[in-house]
């Protein structure tokens, strides 16, 4: 695979969109692995702080409704 930015050999793929990136162009964003309710009922999240991000895609900040997925 080649880097999306420079077409040199890639070392990772973006966790959000799948684009390949080399070490020079890799960026990081937090990634939510799981959301659950804790013992007190409070919502909690298991997050990876430094997931690989291509720097091109724009992961949505807010949840997306999926009304047709019943």
C-alpha cells in the first residue's frame, strides 16, 4: 500500500476511513471503542487516545441517526 499523501510505502491505516499513511503523515485522534453504563448508571466510554488518523477524513463529532436500520 502507498501513503495517501506522498505515495511512499504506508505503515498504517486510518482507524476512521481506512486510508493508508506513512510514518511522516500519520496523525492521532481519540477513538471510542465501547460505550457502557457503569455501576451507578453513568455512561462511560473505553477510549484509545492515540488511534491512527490520516488527517484527511473528518470523523463526525455528533452521533448520526440511522432511522432505516431497525
